[in-house]
C-alpha cells in the first residue's frame, strides 16, 4: 500500500512519509530574515540554505573582539586590549581605553571621547598612584597661602603632621566634637584678660587697675560721690539737703544737716572737750580730712557783698589753759564761779585765707575787734573785753582786726579767782554746734562788772545794799544778743550814800543809746517801812541798772541810803548787747 501511494504521489517537492502509508510533497520554507532557501522543493536541484541579513553579517566578520551591530544587517568586530575599559564609539562601535596604568582614571570630555589620565599634583597637594589605589596628601610645607607656623603672643606654633593643637589659656577652655572646636571662658576672667575679676556684679562699677572691678550698691535717689582710688560712696539727701563742694576738696557727704550759725552757715562740724582740750571735728566725731571735710560759709573780707566757702580738712584743738589771763569782760582776779556761756566761731584774714577757730563771749558777734590788743591767742592773753575773741592757735593779731566773724555754737565755762584761769563745763544737750544755750537760765555771780565784793550792787560812792534772804538772780542770752536779766532780792540791809543804787548786769556792753540813752524795765518793791507793794521801774545806762521810784524819791532815782532794812525787790530788764566795741 505504501509503495502504491508513493507510485500514485503526484505533488512536487520533497516526499514526506508519515509512517502510516501516506506520502506528501514538502518544500523547505525560508524564514523572514537570517536564512535564504534555494530549490526548497528539490525539483531543480538540491535545496540550498544560505545565511542572510544579520546572520550573514556576523558570519562574515573576520576580526575578533567585541561585536556590535552598526546598522541594518551590519556588524563590526571591535578589538579590545586586555584589561582595557570598553567605551562606546561612533557608529555604534566600541573602543577599548587602556589598559589603565596605576592610578589612572577614565576621565570624560563633553562631546569627546573619554581618556585615561592620572590626577595631577598641585601646590600643597601630593599624588601617589598605586595598584588599584590613589593617595592624595595635603602638604602644608608647599602651600604659599597656607601658614606653616602660627605666631602667638608668646612664641610660635608649628603644625606637626599637619595637625595643630588648640589649647586654652588662663580662664579659657577648649572642646572639640566632630569638625567643630569650641572656645569658652572658664572660671572668673581676670581684668588683665579683659574681664572684671568678679563672679557677680551689682551696682556701680569702678576699676582698680589690674585688681578686680568693684561693685558699689546704690540706693534709689541717692547721690554718688567719687573718692580716692576710684572708690564710690553714696549720699542720701533728705528734704532741703544740699550737696556742697569746695574747689579740689571732696564734696561734703552731709553727715550733719546744713545749719545756720550767726553770720555764717556751716556743715559737718562739731566740737567736744575732754581733759582740758577743746576739739573741732566732723559732725559725728569723725576726724576732718580731705574726704570728710567741714565747711563754713561766711561774708568775704576781700570783696564786700560776697560769700566765701571755707573748707576745713583737719581737726583743730585748743588747750583751755591757754586762755588763762583773758577776761572776756569779767573783773580781773574775781571769780566767775557759775557757768557762763561762751561761743565757738571762726574768722579769716583780709584775703579770706587762714581760717581760724575762735572763742568769744557774744553769740551775735559779727566783726572781730578793731584793736589787735583785744584779740587773744595762746601766746597773748589779751582777750579782755566782752567783744574780744580768742584764737585757738597763735596768729598775727593785726591780720585779723575788723574781720568777719561767724559763730557756730556754744558751750559753758567758769573762771577762777586769782589766776583768771578758765575751766570748761561738761557739755549737755544745750551745748555744742548749732546750740546756743538760749533756753538756759544762767545764775549771776557777785563782785563782777563793778559790783561790790560779795554783792550784786555797786557801792557807787557809798555802801551797796546787801540782802540776807534767799536771793535769785538769773539771766538768759538769746542767739541774737539779747540778755534778759531777772532778779528777786529779799530782806535788804541798810546801805549808805546818796549815789544811786546800781545793780550790775552780767554784760556791760549793751546799747544804752537805743531809747534816749536808757533802757527800761519793770518790777516790784515792797517797802518795809510802809509794808506797801509798789510797781517800780528800772533803767539801764552805761553805769548799770538803777531803780526809778518817783513815789518815794523826788528825783525818782533811788539812792543807796533809801534802802531800808527789810526791803524786797523784784524785776527784770532786757539788754540789747552790742556786737562790736
């Protein structure tokens, strides 16, 4: 049957038997690309297969290397050297670059082929090429713009192995983390390093050279004063207070209130005495100095109408025994055993220089005596008049005649009998700077100012009356120089003489010309002969105080011989004391 089918096969081409007795004619077909077929059915000859297109191109390559398709059915063999780097080339070809030497890199070029090249060493940069490695070093020894040494305040630092250590100095600390170096202050920065030398500061700061800055706490509304060595102090000014300066001296820190004296103003002054020495000091007892001065403002001697501010920068003292022999208007060689007021003040010379502390007896004295012999000092016991002044220190008296006087306060003293030696009474609340003893009742003494010995009255050509009862004789001195004199005499004894009975006052230097040459007072008299209480008048003139009783005496002037045994007298009078001779 198979044979019969083959006999009966009528199709052209290659016979194909399927094993089941069937033959079919077959033709070798050509693919779409890569192979061509000739005589596929074998009729005209043997079928022939040939490579075509890309396969034919590849087959036709004669070289070796990296094969690349360069176009349609076009291929090229690109020769690549051993260990070369393959890079794309024009026309879809490749080329080999290399092999690369030690340290070479493939370096591109815009629009051009890359090339093998080594890094180029530059200034301060060293290149070391090795197998599969490149070493780049920074060489500061070759860098013109990079310092190879660092000059410091003390010495020179040179980097070692390209490393420079940063260390902190005094009160400076350094720390590093990552790529950052931090420099901080450490502890208290001294003044020499631009700091303050202090850990905390509150108040006004003052420098002290290389020592730590000083902080002075200040109070609200206070005034600051600069002192020596840059010290700062503060002054709290109360209502009405003033801060007073004087030329190059420090301003007064007003440890005392500004005070009005007589014919002056004064600040920061006081006086005390102990063991026979009178001391002028600051208001609170602190020694006077350039940083704690006292001040006296008084009328100028050099220019009328001007005020001069005197600065006192040191304590002054008076040895009270130096006053021995000066009388101050009292009777020579007669004791003044009860305390009398004396006054402390100042005077300056004609040029308003050489300020001198003084003692005087008049609270309102405005001018020093016109006669130099009425001015006393430790070497000249000549302050004998009520208007006299006594300088604490030896002076040329003629330089101080008729000069402005300022009084700042009062004290008390007694005088011994024969030597005319003075003793200061212990100070109390009414004594001192700014105190005038004007509310104190002073007890009059006997035998002074023309009074008979042991009596308050003058003999006046006869015998002065005496009184056996409890007598009271007082006087008060006001700051403006008014002396109120008051008395009560009980139980008189008989007196003699036709001269007027004269009661001697504590001061004789009063202005009797103020009212028709007389000054009047009033009082009472109890006449023992008639037991009549009479209102009487007293008048004062340059001789003393006399009784004026016209109801008993035709002339009105009551003479000594009219004092009867048992008469009583009371009265008072105000004497305006003169403030100059």
